[in-house]
């Protein structure tokens, strides 16, 4: 309506009115004047009010008649008088936008803002006869824009308004903080010129896609800093198809990128190590699981994340002392070289040496723990073997030292019994005497086994075929297997000849096979396997028993230690001793599916 009103006034201006025709002009414009929602005032060329409409009067909470005859600058002193005079002198319309104004006699209203037009009405002589002042109160709009602009400039992120070509129309002060440029240095310039050459094509592709789909998904690129370095930014944007504008928010992620690079390097180190590196929250739930942990435990990360350590407890364990250690770590303590036994996915046990440390967040609060676990199974096995060998040496030395003293009286007793058994007066006791002689032979056999454990004189080695030794023993071993309703399977691969004492190696094979057969239920299969592994020839005897409990596993090879009702505990002790003399080592693998004894020659 205001534009129609101004156009109407312009018609009168172009036509020209005389002084006597002012009344006719005012009468003609009255319908537009009174009903216009915008404040409008008509003044003479000396800026005295002739008439104001209701909207104008209401803008200052006055009655329209309060203005008539009074000078504009008497009521509203301001610096705009020069503009009014300029309009009269130049006879040209003036339009001002968002001009600030303070009501001098009502300062409580504060600063108000107005769009206003001062339009001259000329008489027939071309002189200014009247002035039409129209106002639009834009205070709320200016305040909203001011608030928006304040937020715009308070943002720590870069805020840009660009056209579809990438030319920057508006930018906030973060441009200077993050990129070093003054706002006036980049406004009206293309953002493309700041983008790293390797990122330009990607950025242009995102912008084109945004124009089609009306938004831009998060993407990253590098922008040139004023100091000729590049900084990383993460962008989110919205497009205005109607006005062909792009509203973009850019967050500086340079430090995050550096941290990501460091984390990638750290992750590669973590995943390259053979040690297990595991992090947990304060409730013991697993948060991270590296490749080393996968290799040691046999579980993939997806199988254990979020779970507790109880899945690794060995069979029969009711309380894990590591729980108490984690409670201590939660209080800030560091645990070093703690040894524990864990069950792997395949059921086998693994010995671990652990270092456990607290994890802190940015505030210094403990939020979890990290464990570095080293597989020390081979070390433990070596230590156990060395202890066994030490015990065997001690036992052998003892056996050798007392065997002579024991065997002499045994020989004497046996000789007299052999004499007595042939005398007529002892015929009724003959069967008892034979039992006594048999028992003396058994004692003598035990002494021979003890002597074989000890440091006896060097044995004779010959270049022998291990497969041939096994083949020769199979008929005897199959008899033992059939007696227990089991069977023996051979997997003998091509292997080179090695230096052996065949008699002693036969004893090793017989001992291992008989132990395996006794460990299995009826219908079981015992496998004898030979193969090459690197520089070793390996003899493996695998049963299908229920496995060896940890407490028994630690005692294997100890003389006189046995779980058999009628066992002497010397079979495996003899086996370990013979293997030692051959420079071989024994590796034991055990689990719920059975046990495997591997002899590495």
C-alpha cells in the first residue's frame, strides 16, 4: 500500500499543483492516507506538520491533532534536518534504510530503527510545495539481524554465505582466527582459491551434489592459511535454491587429524606386537582387543568385546586373583609381571605375564585399565623341564650310589631262595618262594629303571630311521590297543635319519603310547605321527582322552608321581631322561579333546 501511495504522490508531482490546490491534493489522497498501515505525515517545505495519519500518531502514542502546525524537528530533534533540506533543495526523493532514531523526549524507548522515504511534491512552478514522509518501523528486524550477526561472529567455527559459484558473500570473524585473513580480504573472492589442490575436485563435487539435493553431508578438506600452511576443516552446509546461496559451517579439525595420525601409528604398533594389549572399563568389560590378543587367546575381537574375563578362566577356577588386582588398579596402582593361567578358545591353557595400568580421562579420573600380556608358556615349559631334569639327575645320582648296596643283599637273598626251592623239605612252600623270587626281580627291575634316569655312562648312538623303529613296534602296540578296544593310526611322513639309541627310543615310544591308551575310553583312536618342522624331526603321540588337569600337568616327569592305581611313576620320568640324553625336548599340548606329546629331535 505504501508503494501505491508513493506512486500516487508521484503522479501529483509530475502534474504539478499550485498552492491553492493543496487542499484538493490532501482531499484526493485521503483514502490512501488514512487507511495506510504505515506511518505517513505531510509537511510543508519548512517541515511543519500539516497532517499525519493514525499509524503515524500511534507510533509516538499521540493524537493526530497533536502534530498539526508543529515543526517536525521541534518534536523530533535529530541530525536528519540536513537530509530534509537536501530534499527541498534538490527536489529529489530520499530513502533511508534501517536508520537509527532516539525519541528525545522519551528516551526509555531506546534506539529505534526505521526505513523512511521523504518525497517532495512540486507546485506548477517546479518548487517544493509539500513533503510526504512515510515510515516503516524495522526495529525488531534490525534487532533480530543484530542478534543473528552477533551469533554469527561469536561462533568458533567458520561461517560462510556463498553463491553457487563459490564466491564468498559473507564471513564471520573466525576466518581471521582460524585462517589469518581479515573478512574484507576474502569477501567477494572464491573459496576455491583457498582449497588444497588435492581437495578441489572433491569439494566441487560436494557443492554440485548439494545444489541438486539441497544439502551437503559432512566432508573434509584443507584450506590455505595466510601463513601458507594448510589446515583441515570439516564442513556441513545447506543450500538455498531460491536465492542460489550456500550456507556453510567449517570446523577446524587440524588437531584431530594430527591425533588420528598418531592414533593410526599407535594402532599399527599395537597390532604388530606379539603381546596381547587389552583395555577394560571399571566393571571389567573388554573395550579393545589387538591382534596379539587374538593370536594368544584364539578369539577375534568381535567375540570378546563387552564381555568379562570369566570366559578365559581355566576349568575348576572359582575365584580369580586378578579381580582383586583390577580393584587395586582402579585406585591408581600399577601391577607389573603378574603371572596367570588362561584358557584359550581351543581349550588349551596359556601362561601369561601381565602388566596392568589404570586409564585416565582428561579430568584425571580413572575410567578403566589396560593390560599388556606376554605369552610365557614356552618359558614356563622350559623352566618345568629344567626342574624335572634337575630332579632326575639328583634321583639318578642317588640311585647309582645306593644301587650297589641294595643289589648285593638282593642277590644274596635271591641265591638262597633259589637253593631252598629245590630242597625236598621246602616243596610245600615252593610257590611262595617263587613269588618271593619274582618280587625280588621286580625290585631289581625298578633299580635298573632308576639307573637309566641318572647320569649313566655315555650311550651309543647310531644313524637310525625313526619310522622303521615305529613300524617294528606297531604289532606289539596294536595288541595293547586291541586289549582296550582302541586302535592306533600311523601318519609317518618322510623324515631324515637321525642319531638315536634304538633300544631307549623304543622305550620312549612304548611309554608314550601305553600312557595314551590308558587315558582314552573304549573306541578311542591314538595317532602316532612323524614329520619335519624346520630343523627338527618330530615324534607326536596324540590321544583322545579328556586332557591333563593343570595341577597334574605341572608334575609330569616327576619320579614316583603317578595317577595310576598300580603305577610306579617312573615311566614318564624315564622318558624325559632318555629324551634329555638324546638332546631332545618334549612339548605337551592338552585340552578337553585329548593330549599330544611331541618329542623334538
